[in-house]
């Protein structure tokens, strides 16, 4: 982060505060307007670390699936079809389609398509009931969803707010290859190189080929 403009670091701090406020507001709403007098710090912590809700009673705990995400005020929740008690073979696995919902987005720019097929391996997801609140009160927007439109797959921030803020639910490294790198990695390296050039840390000059022809570019320290 050396040399990163203060404006970008301030934007990240603002985003963290906004997410904490969103989580705290969700807790207050779930408790009937916040009059319950409880501590909301656990929900704020759940912004960055998955924080499962309190253990339900036996009457509330029939065999899987567990209660839907709407019953939880946390930003990150267990997916409703995932068992909280049986860990073996219960993850959301395999290659699945993500629908890119905005053409004016980093996701569409990277994949050059309105669909990305990537492999998954997870038990948690962004709480669908809080998505609208997050998009309305923070710079984050969700530009990729599953084929049902309910599960968040890609989030990002505008380049006006950050040079390259891009997150995915899936694992792009699973299908990445040396000669065919995954689009999120390509985008990240390009953005890092562009920032380094803008800050004067490296220079980009035409390469001097060795007789094989072709242009190409190389970086100089």
C-alpha cells in the first residue's frame, strides 16, 4: 500500500464504517427498531468475518435445511440449503453460471460476456435481505448473481472510488491456467501495473525484439 493516495485509503475506511452502520441498522430493525437494548457489535463484526446466529433451540432446529437468511441480521450468512451440523459433502460445489447484470461494470469488461462460468466451493453467502441496503448506503454494487437472481456472486466499486475493487464468491484460480489466466487475475495485474506507472514506480517502454518480430511491451524499474 506504499504510495497509495490518501483518498483511496479514506474511501476504504468510509466503506468499512458504512458496512458497520448497515449491519447495526439491520440488527436494530430485526429487534423492532433497536429498543431491545442489546449490543450490536457482533453484527458489525459480521461485516468481514462470518458470524453465525445464536444456536437455535431444539424446537427451532428440525433436520436441515436451517432457517432462511431473512431470519438473520448478519451481512454474511449460511446458505439456507447448507447444513450447520453435517460438514461432509454439504458445500456448494462445482462449475456454475454467474449472470453479469450490468454492462457498464468491471465484471463485464473482464469477461466480455454477460455470463461467467466458474467453479464454486463455499457454505456462506451475502445475506440477500441486506443487499439493497448495502448498495444504497455504500459504494459497493453487486454486478453478478446466480441464475436465480438471489445469490450474490460478484461485487465491485466504481473506478471513480477505487482503482480496482473487485470481489467474487467463486474461485477463479480453479480454472486459471498459465496460458489462459482467469479474467479477475488479468484485471488485477493490469490495474496494479497501471497504478505503478501512474505513480512513476515503473516505466513501460516498447520492447526491443530479438529478430522474431512482434511488438510487445516491457517494464523497466
